[in-house]
C-alpha cells in the first residue's frame, strides 16, 4: 500500500468539541457545555473589567472584584469537572440570581450613571427609574449587557441539565 492510499484509508481525526467521556466519545450536551463555559468566562471578564475601570467608586469596585472571584471558582469547576452536574446547577442558580440583582440595580444606574451626578447621556428630562436607566448612559447599557449574559448562562445551564437528564440527542449532542 502506498502512502497516498494509506492517507485515503485513514479515518479523519475527530476534533474535540467539548466535554468528553473516558472513552473519548462526546457526552450529551458537549456543545452546550462549551458555550456555558464561555459564557461564564465572559462573566468573569466583565466583572473584572468593571472592577478595574468601572468608575463607580471603590465600594462598587470591591463588589465587582468579589463577583469576578466568585465567578472564577464556578468557571474553574466547570472546566475541571465537565461531567458533574453541581457546577452546572451552580451556574444556573447564580445566573438567575445575578440577573435579578442586575435588574434591581438598573434604577440605581438611571439616576446616577456617572458616579453620583444625574445621568445626562441621552436621557435628558426623564425621571429616575428603569425607563431612564434604559435610555441612560453607558453604565446602564453595560448593566443590560450583563443581564443578557447572565440570562444566557442560566439558559445554557438549564438546557445542559435537561439534555443530560434525557441522555441527549440531536444537533447539540
């Protein structure tokens, strides 16, 4: 057999796409696990970035740094134990909890988006509250982005838990 025939006869290597079992086979929800891990990593980065350059005072920077550290423990657990359900459940519960916390923080951002003075980034004349927060400055836009990120992580975690419970099938297997 020539070298060209040997290359044609050899099966194509499978590239890793996520969590795999001991036999190297993809587990139910491997793609969902990869997406969830990426989403949690983005949350770590977002909270870290907000802590370093937030501009909301030392108190809020410490809170954001603590959240980045808390998210990094969850991220490390997701990476170390891809088959375990506990880190996925933790990502689900913290994702929902943080989305609620961020939604509750929107009215605070609306009236004081720039560290203590009323917002004047396009929301002129609007009163404080969620409507002003949505129309407010970059701080509220970042808060909305964090809400979407946290809800995405929670949705991915819920989907991954469901897929694993069913044994997985279809495109996202």
